[in-house]
């Protein structure tokens, strides 16, 4: 079966500033906590059975399930 799924069918894009607790970031996991500092957001994400912190600029585009 040769079928391509368009990304907009599965994911939505959002700036880091618009991500909310409970959102699921593609290839990372569920956002548990959000911390804001100057021009960045730090997301605490549950990934691979552990909590990890990932940092993004507020204007970065992220893929959300």
C-alpha cells in the first residue's frame, strides 16, 4: 500500500507560547508543566518513563497531536 498521509491530517502546529499543559508534542510526549522565562518556554515532558525538560523559543513552531 503506497499512501502518504499529509501532516495536517494528524498534527497541528502551534507556537511554543500557545502550548498548554496536557498537549502532546509529537516525538516528545505529554506536557506536564510549563515554565516561562524571558523569551523561552521550558516544558517538562513525560517521555520514555521519565520527566525531561525541553526548552524552546516562544516563536518556535511545534507539532501537537
